[in-house]
C-alpha cells in the first residue's frame, strides 16, 4: 500500500510542482488507492460494498453532491464510474456534519469533537516547498528568479516557481501599490509573471484524462464547472473530442484557472465527470 501511495500520489504531486502545475493529490488517492486498490481488495475478500466517510451520495449508480454542501467532497470523486459506484456507499452523505458529530457522541467515539483538518495528509504544516525540498537534492523549480509584470519589467524576486500557484497573492511581497497576483509561470526563463486581478480571469480551457460517471462520452453539453474545491460551479459549454479530452467555454470569465487542478462537471446535484486542466487561456 505504501509503495502504491508513493507511486500514484506522492511522486506525481512533486512532479507537478516541478513542472509549474498545481496538483490535487486527493483526486488521485481516491482513484488509485481508495476506489482502486482498496475496493479491489474488498471484492477479493467477498465484500459486496465498500463504505467510506466521504460527504457524497451514490444513488442508483449515479454520483450526487452531499446533503451538507459545505462539506461536499464530490470534487475529489469525479473519477468514479458505474463499475465502482454500484459497489460503494457514503453513509454520511445524507447527513449534516453536525448530525454526524452528534451521532459520534452518542456512540462514545473519541473523534466526535476532533478539530477538522483540510490539509494534505502527507504535507506537514502545509509546507509544500519544504516537502518538495525534502524529496529532492536540487531542482530548477526551487531556484530563485525574477518576478515580472506583463510588460516584462522586473518588479521583484521569487523563491522558486514550485512555491507558487496561479492566482496566488500572498508571499509576493510589496510589488506595487495595487494588489498583484500570479498570472503565469515561465519555466524556460524561471520567471514568475504577476498582474492585477483582471489578468487572472480565464474564459476557456482544455482538460485531459477526462472521466464520465456514466461511463459514456456525451455529446456537447451545458453544465456547471468547478475548477477548485471551494470554487462556486460556473456555467459553461463542454465539448468532448470523442476521447479523453474536452474544451470548456465559460459563460463568464473565472479567476485563477490553474493547469494541474481538476475541473469537475455538474448538472444540478449530479456529478457528470471531470478531468485535469491542461491549457487555460
């Protein structure tokens, strides 16, 4: 199990940062570990169902958002297909978090009032850079370089491109009188490009490694698209290419569409599928 986690989750996580992408390791952990290896193990033991504590709902082979929308975790589960959905259950998906805690108290569970954590489980103290440095002796993405505005003027110095994500504001220092955000990374010249909030907006992107919860590739469709876990789904037009790629055109531009993150597609409460953002513009 540890070798699988290393190969499928940790190494791709580090590699993504080294190539100026923003990864989402929880998506791959669910796909390869929990609903790949663990589900296969349960089936080998003769179990008919795998139940997990995810806030989501699996109904008649379809995936739906949790009753508690503040805790909904379907963003991380879009890779599930009918093959997995018919063998999984999400018992807390029909409950609010407060109800789950109350039930845990009734059962005398010591975790009933355990503080919540939204950090990546294998990265201590949310120190991504420190974790990446601990895995490598050297890497170009950890070398300091120039911060430039859209005109090419140098306005500061960065700590290494692996320390930043698209849309980031914190950690840039005082670059100008107005707030500045990361709008682009240029690994070829080790340059971090910053701009105003309007320069973080994006109307179109393509996504790869797309998976559909129905198991079938649909025709062109209108749907709501979520580009981050806490992002409010936005209306968009999705055009599949017949394989594992789609193009997505938003009705209104969205902020900080980041290569490497997941884009997840919804119609109402139902999760249609999703993929990895690879070419925002």
